[in-house]
């Protein structure tokens, strides 16, 4: 993984799609999920994190689940996409990628609350469903870390 963010779309491909917090801050069409800091990420200057570059390549665990062509959405927002096709993780995939990255670093996920991004029970469960597809294939320590964190998330969501 190199660098923390890219500041243009030159390296965006289907393999190196936008993920993590930048994707969680993009208002995906037809959803009420994600974060609310979109202007911080998508103003005149922006920062993007790419799978396989700043984030681990999680395709071996999740294939292309939740990776979609967001080109038209970016055009509607009048962002200069430099003639590129923009591939992005939906909110569920972005959260899964973020959890896998944190687990690979051996970090506890207390900085992340799924309920903040997925406020309805259906959306919350949908995010958990995507994350749990990956956990059996992760190295044991990473999978165990995510499993413990998900259990905490389930308890906290019910409160």
C-alpha cells in the first residue's frame, strides 16, 4: 500500500476502485447510508483511497461485491473525472474494506461505528453480511478481531 490518499482520478480502475472513508462520504444513489462529511471529501480539492494501493486488495475475499460504476454520479456532481470511468465501493463494501484494513494493521475498530453509517436495521445487517463473507478467508487473527468487533457492534446497535 502506498501513500494515504490520491488527489486525482488517474489511478482509478475497476481493480483500484475508490473505497474507505472517501467512498463512505459519497452519497450513493438510492441509499440513506454512509457518512455526512461529503463536502470535506468532495469539495474543490478531494482525497481518494484506492483498493490495492492505499487499501488492501480485498477482491480475493469479496470478489466484486459492491463495486460499481459511479461515473454518471460524478458527472452529475460536476467533478472533473478526467475522462475516466469511476469505479467505487458502495457503502457496505467500503465499510468492509475499512474493517479488513484495520484488522490487517492489528487495530481494534473502536474508531468505527457501523450504526453511524447504517442507521436502519436492514442497512446495518446488510453491512454485516458483506463483512462476514470475508472473515472466514482472512488470516485467523484478523478474522477473530473482526468477529469480536462485529459482536460489539451488534450489542451496541440494539441499545
